[in-house]
C-alpha cells in the first residue's frame, strides 16, 4: 500500500482490459488441444505486467516495478532525470548506468521531481514576485 506522499506512475489500465479480453478469446483455442493450453499464459502475463509495472517515487527513493520484482534506487544515486528519443523518462545513475522509468513520460518529470520534496530548478525564477 502506498503512502499519501508517494507518487505512482502506471500504464493505462486499458492494457489490463485488453489482456482480459485476449484471455477470454484464447479460451476456445486452449480448450481445443492440450498442447495449446500455454497460449493462456501470454494474456495472463500481460495482465499481471499491466497491473504491476510502473514507477513509485517518494522523498526517499524511486521504486521501479516490473512483471516480477522491483528495484529501489535512492535519490542520492540519481545524477540526472532526462528523456530519451522516444519521450520516456530516464534516470542517469552515479555508477554510469541509465534506468528507463516505466510509465513515466517526459511531461511527468516535474511531478516526479516534486515527489522528492525538493524545489524544481528554476522554479523560483519562474514564480511571479509577491
């Protein structure tokens, strides 16, 4: 269960609905022959992935979740948040590796940074004077 200060990024739930429809559609094929039964595993795996995969961010860390497992990355390890050529968010780590953040687009980066509790760079310059 996520805390109220945790920001969650998930894929569109239409993927989960499509996986359920594909599972129901594959039932007649799987029942036709015993060796076709593993066909049901494909929409089942897609449904579990659509339900689980994504990125959670809070003030302490990033959690990158996949089909089976998750990876925790402390904010102190993140050197830069940027986007790739396809518009997906990427975290560049202090050990030189890059981690693509599932379900996070480039437009979501301000929301991701806000989850850290730190101000956005340049936010003070953009704020109107009071």
